[in-house]
C-alpha cells in the first residue's frame, strides 16, 4: 500500500511540475517584446525614369 501511495504521489507531483513548467514557458514567451516588422534586407527601387526604359 505504501508503494502505491508513493507512486501516486510521485505521478501527481510530476504532473503538477510539468503543468507549472508549461505555464512558465508560455509566460516567458509572451513576455518578450514585439519585434519591428521591417525587412532585414532592403533593395533600393530604381528611379521612375529608369523603369520606363
């Protein structure tokens, strides 16, 4: 009986720890600031008179 109780308590503790870690990871991911939506590489567009040729 003691082994069954110990196994059950261990499984419950492991599940609680896993749920807490999952919530912690989600909280950390949501805490990061939003990155600007700008391209890393920018190609200059040709002037208007160069495009018409």
